[in-house]
C-alpha cells in the first residue's frame, strides 16, 4: 500500500463520521436544495396556506435535528419527488438513529402502542373516518427547539464536559439532549385545559361524534357532551382559570399518576377499570391532592351539571336560589320605590347636598 492510500484509509472514518461529529444538520439528502426557499408552499383546496419552507438553522436546533428527513418522510424514494400524498407516521423506525439503551433503531413505538389503547386511538395522521376528530401525535406536538432560550449551550457547563470528553461537539449535543429533559418541560394547567378544550369544548365536534358513536352502537361517557363547560363551572376550573397551578386540570384526573409522560397517552374512558376516574379508583385519584379524601368526597362531581336527571340536588338548589334571589331583588326595589314616593309626599326635595338628596326644606 502506498503512503497516499494509507493516508486516505486513515482519513476515511473521519470523513464518514463527519456529519455525526459535527452534530449540526447537514442536508445530506439534498432536500434543502428546493426546500430552502422561503416562498415555497401552496394554498390547499380548503384555502389553508401551507409552507414547505424548512429553515436550516432552526431545524438544526430542534429535537429531531439528528433525524434525516427521509427517516420520517420515508415515502420519498427518489428526487425530484412525486407530489406527496401520505403523512408521516410517528411509529416508524429511524434508520439512522439508534436507541443507545437497546441498540435497536430508535422509534416512538412504546408511546405509540400506549396511545393505540387509549380513547384517542387512531392509526394514521390522514385517517378520514370519524377518527379524524381525534388527535394524532402532531395535533399535540410540533418539533420543538431543544432549549428555546439558548442559542448555544452555556460555555461554563460545556467547559466542564470537555475536560474529560475533549470534543466540544459531543458535549454540546448531549448537553442539549439531557438539559431539556432535566428541566421540567411540561405544559401548564391552563395550556392543558386549552388543548383538551379545542375539541371537547367544540359543540359541533361533540355532537357529530356523539351521533357517530350512536350509529356504531358505542356508548360514550355520561359527561362527554358537557366535559368542558362543566369543568369550567367546577371549583377546579374556576381557580385554574384565575391562574392556580395546584388545582386539578384534565390530565391530573384522567391520566394515571404512574409515569406522567407515558400515561398522558393512555387516557381511558371512565368505564374502564384502569382509568383513574373509574369509580373504584376515584378516591385514590382525589387523594393525590386531597389527602383526607374518602368515598364521600370522591363522590363530589368534578363535572357538575345542572341537568335535572343528572343532579337533582344541584338543579333544585339552583332553582331555589334563583327564586330567593329574585324575590329579594323585587322586594328591595319595591321598598326603595315606596320610600321614595312616601318621602316625596312628605315634601323632601330632590336636591343633592352634603352627600344626600334626602333633605327637608328648612323649617326656619
Ligand atoms: C427538486 C426539488 C425538490 C427536492 C430536492 C425536494 N422537494 Fe419536497 N417538494 C418539492 C415541491 C415542488 C413540493 C410541492 C409539491 C406540491 O405542491 O404538490 C414539495 C413538497 C414536499 C412536501 C409536502 C407535501 C405536502 O403536500 O404536504 C414534503 C413533506 C416534502 N416535499 C419533503 C421532501 C423531502 C423529505 C425531501 C428530501 C428527501 C424533498 N422534499 C426534496 C420539491 C422538492
Ligand atoms: C421527526 C420526523 C420528521 C423529520 C426528521 C422531518 N420531518 Fe418534515 N414533517 C414531519 C411531519 C410529521 C410533518 C407534518 C405533515 C405530515 O404529517 O406529513 C412534516 C411536514 C413537512 C413538510 C410539509 C409541510 C406541510 O405543512 O405539509 C415539508 C416540506 C417537510 N416536512 C420537509 C422536511 C425536510 C426538508 C426535512 C429535513 C430537513 C424534514 N421535513 C424532516 C416530520 C418530519
Ligand atoms: C392529546 C395530546 C397528545 C397526543 C395526541 C400525544 N401526546 Fe405526547 N405528550 C402530551 C403531553 C401533555 C405530554 C407531557 C409533556 C408536555 O406537557 O408537553 C407529552 C409527552 C410526550 C413525549 C415526551 C417529551 C419529552 O420531552 O419528554 C413524547 C416523546 C411524546 N409525547 C410523543 C408522542 C407520540 C409519539 C404521540 C403519538 C403516538 C403522542 N405523543 C401523542 C400530549 C399528547
Ligand atoms: C470527570 C470526567 C467527566 C466529565 C466532567 C463529564 N463526563 Fe461524561 N463521561 C465520562 C466517562 C468516564 C464516561 C463513560 C461512561 C461511564 O461512566 O461508565 C462518560 C459518559 C458520558 C456519556 C455517555 C456516552 C455513551 O455513549 O455511553 C454522555 C452522554 C456524557 N458522558 C455526557 C457528558 C456531559 C454532557 C458532560 C458535561 C455536562 C460530561 N459528560 C462530563 C466522564 C466525564
Ligand atoms: C383533536 C381533538 C381532541 C383532543 C385535542 C382531545 N380529544 Fe379527547 N376525544 C376526542 C374524540 C373525537 C373522542 C371520542 C372517541 C370515541 O368516539 O370513542 C375523545 C374521547 C375522549 C375521552 C373518552 C370519552 C368517552 O366518553 O369515552 C376522554 C376521557 C377524553 N377524550 C379526554 C381528553 C383529554 C383529557 C384531552 C386533553 C389532554 C383530550 N381528550 C384531547 C377528541 C379530542
Ligand atoms: C377532578 C377530576 C377531573 C377533572 C379535573 C376533569 N375530569 Fe373529566 N371526568 C372525571 C370523572 C370522575 C368522570 C366520570 C364522571 C361520570 O361519568 O360521572 C369524567 C368524565 C369525563 C368525560 C366523559 C367520558 C368518560 O370517560 O366518562 C370526558 C370527555 C372528560 N371527563 C373530559 C375532561 C376534560 C376535557 C377535562 C378538562 C377540561 C376534565 N375532564 C377534567 C374527572 C375529572
Ligand atoms: C392535582 C391536584 C388535585 C386533584 C387530583 C383533585 N383536586 Fe380537588 N382541588 C385541588 C385544589 C388545589 C383545590 C383548591 C383548594 C383550596 O384552595 O381550598 C381543590 C378544590 C376542590 C374542591 C372545592 C372545595 C374544597 O374542598 O376545597 C372540591 C369539591 C374538589 N377539589 C373535589 C375533588 C375531587 C372529587 C377530586 C377527585 C375526583 C379532586 N378534587 C381531585 C386539587 C386537586
């Protein structure tokens, strides 16, 4: 072997590994040849403006930056590609990213499988049966930046990694990965209520879906039609609206406490014995926050309705309060009127003096 050949043999692994070592997004599939143009996009038949522009410097700071485009857009087999008719599935395997703990190609299968058992189970992003009303992964998740507030990892932390790991790129990459997960990146109660309400508070969707379920002979929960408005009326809903982060949001009750990041994907109907809101599990669920909760406490309705059949006590209590309230109001106004007429007849004037208009004419 010549010296020149040896030189290239030694260099080859470095060249092959370069994109990984460099860490940043490399566009080795040449997608950006076309997708780097800001004006690229179209208006769909429904009149929605779609952008096909991928911003390289933004993409390279997202959680999926090490995933090559075609690991997700796997239906693209050649370039230039045909018009796209499929959506991306979130359970497909990444050919280029290994799960370091199993040595297998990485995929979101564990979450996907949990999701498949849930009330929102839906096979594909473009399913257009009544399932289209249900959320898919990308309804709730975009492709977030690792650490939104940081352009680059803080130097004083990376400095510490490189005393052992030598390579700054390695340190940057793993800093971004772990620091995002160590920080609690989690939606606030208000965000969760807003997320669930986009669908469960949409009267049209609720009615459409109730009809579909009826046709299919499936029974939905008693509170399905009023889940959001009744939550808004509940104590939890009211204090959450005014900023409380401690009162229960939808997921505090509907997702099991076991592993939050998994169980939010496993929501079940209240009739399922594994649901934390199943009647046998309710005490335990309330106890997460109300330490002294017992069966009586757990029987308090978190989705209170004033429907007569559902909640006769509330219904009649509200009716009674309304009657009492109205009687009191009519009585008060009536009294004031009597008083006015009476004083007028006694010769009190309308003039406003020293803070009151009730003033007799001077006697002297
Ligand atoms: C030669 C130029 C070119 C290249 C290279 C290219 N694309 Fe495209 N891509 C287009 C055009 C043009 C459209 C818009 C097609 C349309 O409106 O039907 C598009 C649309 C898309 C869409 C959106 C389709 C939709 O309707 O939602 C996706 C996803 C996509 N490309 C992915 C990729 C990926 C991944 C790569 C790299 C493997 C890539 N493209 C490379 C030209 C290109
Ligand atoms: C982690 C998976 C993933 C990776 C990696 C990824 N995409 Fe996408 N991309 C998606 C999803 C999901 C959508 C939403 C539409 C869909 O479901 O098909 C999408 C949509 C798009 C669209 C169309 C936008 C629209 O509104 O329909 C384009 C264009 C696109 N991607 C290009 C790219 C290019 C270029 C790359 C590489 C730089 C890339 N994508 C990397 C998952 C991915
Ligand atoms: C109804 C909304 C919803 C749907 C649908 C959904 N998720 Fe989630 N997901 C969440 C919430 C809420 C969290 C908790 C973290 C947060 O608040 O962002 C989460 C967390 C995650 C995490 C952990 C993120 C991290 O940084 O720790 C991953 C990964 C994930 N989801 C993937 C998926 C996949 C894959 C699917 C589709 C099979 C999916 N999700 C469907 C709401 C949803
Ligand atoms: C005192 C030396 C030292 C410092 C400082 C250090 N590491 Fe490590 N790191 C190691 C050693 C040794 C290993 C080998 C794994 C083990 O402990 O068995 C390792 C392993 C790792 C691994 C696992 C790699 C793999 O593929 O298995 C990651 C990721 C990592 N370090 C990231 C970091 C980051 C990020 C920092 C800075 C915040 C850091 N390390 C600081 C010594 C260090
Ligand atoms: C994209 C719309 C959408 C979003 C967002 C959504 N849901 Fe749903 N959800 C549905 C649809 C549609 C059904 C009906 C499923 C069926 O027919 O079985 C449903 C069913 C349910 C059920 C079971 C209903 C029953 O009667 O069996 C519960 C509980 C539920 N969702 C809770 C939630 C919570 C909590 C959130 C917020 C984290 C949420 N959903 C977000 C659309 C949505
Ligand atoms: C304090 C706990 C709690 C909170 C907070 C809560 N729920 Fe519920 N939810 C329940 C219980 C318990 C039931 C079953 C009630 C029944 O059938 O009598 C239920 C029933 C439902 C149902 C009907 C389907 C079923 O499984 O019976 C839907 C849909 C629902 N909730 C959605 C939501 C949404 C959306 C939010 C947030 C806006 C929310 N819930 C907040 C406890 C809660
Ligand atoms: C994530 C924590 C959490 C969960 C789970 C939870 N609650 Fe609450 N709840 C609160 C907080 C915080 C308040 C406000 C307490 C206060 O300010 O007095 C509250 C207030 C209430 C109130 C108002 C009256 C009172 O006792 O203060 C009722 C009733 C109530 N919860 C019932 C329930 C029931 C029933 C369950 C179980 C189905 C439940 N809660 C589950 C956090 C929770």
